[in-house]
């Protein structure tokens, strides 16, 4: 039987796109393990309501809500992507076998909140399941490059925002004309 090696026929993905990958060990500890720990907290808080865990109901409710929110963001909304892939036409956020893909030409709103070592990105307003992402650029390979791309794309989407005006040289600001 003749076997054909299909890998030779497919060009390398690096030619067409750029991938930014969260360090796998750090991703496991800071995202996956934290999510699993919050699942255990949710179960313990439910146990408090059934008298199985000696915890006051008020505290169990508050802690349970916070833990449930973390579980939602980690495993359902996938707000902490492990891989960010950018090419000429799309941006893709991937984690746990699911990818959220946005065509760059159809992005109407792109907001980036900058924090030390991380970025919070909302695309097209964000939603319960898609469009809100925490990017831990400190632990992402070539995170500085990703930060620069995010800032440039935010500027392209909304060049009239106050943040965009602050990036422009003083002589080119629209308020001066």
C-alpha cells in the first residue's frame, strides 16, 4: 500500500498567520486549575445549603456566586484564551477545543483595557459567551508584539477615540485644527 505524506502538500501556518501562545504550565495553574478549584468551591457552597458543609448560608451564597462566575468565565465563556491567532483577515481566540473567530473587516468595536502584564479586550461589545477576553501578555510568547498589535488595531477601528488621539503626535490631533 502506498502512503502519501500530506504534510508536504500543506504550507506552513507560520507563512499565513501569527500565533501567540500562553505558556502551557502557567495556563494550567492560573486558568485551568483555578477553574477546577472554583468548581470544588461551588460544590462545597451547595453542600452548605443542604447542611453537608458547616458554613453560614450568607457566606456560602457570596463565595458560591464569585466561584460560579469564575467557572463561567473559564469553561463556558472561555474568557482566558490559551492561543491568540492573527492573520490578514481574522483574529481567533482559542481555549479548551473551541475557537472564537472574528473577521477584522466586520469588527465595529474593539476596546482594550490596559493593566500591568495583561489586557482586557472586548470585541463588538462583548457578550455572555463570546467577545470578552483576558490576555495575560506577560505569560504569552511575544506578548509585547501582541500588545502593540492590539493597540494598533484599536486605533484603526476607532481613530477618533480619546485614547487614539493621545497616541497621535501633537501636531496631528484633530482638536488643534
